[in-house]
C-alpha cells in the first residue's frame, strides 16, 4: 500500500523551511551526476527523506522551487521518496545511492547531497534482496527471553533484525502472517514460526531473545498482518461507506476508536490506491484507508469475493464447463476460460431434472462475456486453453444459465447455501397460477425505471436486463412452474442487488 497519495512531481511549487537546503533542491540532479554511485537500491515502500542529522525534511509551498525527480511531498509537507511500482508491487523502480551512514544508531542510505533513507524501507541493494530473513520493527519494542523476562534491550522504531526460523506457506491463515503479494486476486499466506510467551505471540531472534509479533511491521520486506480485529483511530469527521463507495448513514467522528477486521481491495478502475477497511461490528460498511490510523494490518480480500463465488472446472479439458437451462437440460453450449481464470456463480439451488426424475444441485452462472462461450456442435478452432480470445459461435451473453456443482470446484468467494431443498424442487413442478406470479410481476414493473439509469456498471446492467427478460418470459408463459417463478424472483432480486450495491459511481 502506498504510504501517501502521490503529488504530481514538477508541478508543485515548494520550498525547504531551512534556507541552506534550497541549493540541495535546485542543484540535486547536478550533484548526483558529479558523484559516482555505489549501485542502486530498491524500496519496498516509499517513506520520509532525512538529512545527515536524522531530521525529516519539511517543505512548504510558498516559493517556486521544484521537487527533485524520484521525490514527492506528503500531505503534511514532508519530502518523501516516490519510486514507482506496478499495482501488485512486483516491479519497482530503483534509485542510485552513494554510500551508507549510521545516524542515531541506525543505517541510512545516502541518495546524494544530504538526502538519506532509512534501511528499514530498503528491499534490494545492487539487485540483492537484503530484506529476506529480517523483521522491521514498527514501534519501539522490548526484547524478552523465552521465559518472558525483559532483557533490558529495546529495539527502536525502524530497527531491522534477523529472525530465527524458516518462512513457510500456510494452508490456513495463522494469527500473524504476510503475503508475497499484497494486492493480488488470490493471496497465499506466508508465515515464520511464532512462540507463545505469557499469552502473546513472539518471534525468535536467536540466543534466547524474542520480540513481540505485534511490534513487527514487515517480514522479509512484506507487510506483517494480524488475523483478527484491529483498532483504528478516525482522522477526520466522515461517514462509513459501502463497498462501492456509496456513503452510509453511520457517522464517524475525528478521534473515535473503531474496530476493523478486513482490508478490501476495492474496484480497480485506474490502478490500486488504498484499501477499504471493514467495520467489525457493521460488516456491510467500510472506511477508506486515508481516513484512519490503523493499529495492525489485516488480512486482505478482493471486493468481488465478498459478493460472488468463483469456481473452476474439474474436467481435463482446460477450464471448460457445460451449460444447462432451468430444466436441467444441456443447452449445447459451454464456457471455456483460460486455465488461470475463474467462472463466476452467484446462486446454489436444486433443479428438478425430468429426464432423470430427480433433483440435482446446480450453480447459477453469472457470465459476463460471450467471448468465453462455445457451441458444442461447432468445435472452437483455437486449441490453446490459455487464450482469452475466442471467435467462434459467440451467441450467449448473460442469461439464466446453470452449471452442475459436480463439474466444478470452488476457488474463492462466498460460501453459498442452497436456496431450496430436494423436496421443494420436486413439489415446485406444479404449473403456477396468475396470483402466484404477482410478486414477480411487481418486481418486473419496478425494474423498468431502474433499467434506465445510465450510471450503473455495464456488465451488471446487462445482467439485470437479462433477469428482466427472464421474468417477462415466465410471466407470459402459461406453462411456467412454481419453481420457475421462484427462481425468476430470486434472479431478479439478486441481479438488482448486484447492480445497486456493486456499481461504482460514475467518474470513479
């Protein structure tokens, strides 16, 4: 996560409060060119820039001086580094350095002409990962023995220490852990061994020395996270929001303490900026990262996994699944997706299959693109299962379609519960009367006005259109069953909820 929102470099007029620093600003690039670098460093996060005396460099915006390249300014007016990285943090830019210096007992890297960065933020030096095998202390921490006795030694904030033990991939998220990639669709938790001492978790530093895991900010250059509830302080008067940034009614006051339990990767329209954090006591409400001071970093989830379920095919033919209608009959089409992508489902229900005289469990398929749909009677000419471009028989876009639960396995997202029982699926085969269609008719009529709103997400709007078309067909049919009416009501309500809660406001 970015520590500060970026300020456009070269466009902001700024001045160092200490007049001797003016020369450093205006002549920075010239000085760098005159000195021979020791190599390059890569940061795992941007942070404050210091003088050789260990002071943060404070700026103000009263004069026409430009911020040097690779630097920016924090909202509070301090000079910070501005090394670029992609949204996933996999590719980061590097910066030349000209040596190291001990400042107040900690190691700093010299970026040229009295600009220094703390080693606590350095991931690589000359291409070598120097953060591997280390812990970065985020606040002053006492060192203890295994018996829980204080040794008298204190690790200061930003101290970097080596730990004992081996990092491992976790099959179940531990109490303290980290991710190899913080902003990613699927996150594999990693951890190093912890030791419980007097009810608290500690990391071993070797030689009978331990540090409280709650005081560790980074592990191997990755954010240290806590699988639990964290307290946060609200930084300004604001309101909670929904996952799609709509303002909620709950007011949050500056200085208020709130409990949070999840970091959510929001809708990515133009790159990742900040997490949303879920309110522990109000799980449908969130607060933006910029509006709080968080005590502990939390587990991460993609916002889509809060509303949908994702499955992959069990077949040996790539990620391919057969599609069925509401009678459990194959429609002669299938979805084929790249091996490493998913199929989205949003409902689980028993469907009565007349040909087999039994009920079978199906997922309702939420298909966003006909590029993934292939007609079984006309083989796809593209044989590469990883290809995302398919050109043959693109006939199915959205629709009331189903896939067998037995054909897929869950990848991530919501754990769905069946909407009906086997008995209800069987009894629902009776033809529905007009009075039994009244709820569906009312929902259909309500949807006419909603359907005209141009500010909704296009995919979700098309899906809602499909639910309206399905409802219309069921209402007009004199052979529609009770089960069909019930499913049409569910589909319409579900599509409306997805449309109104997941569409990002226009302009975002």
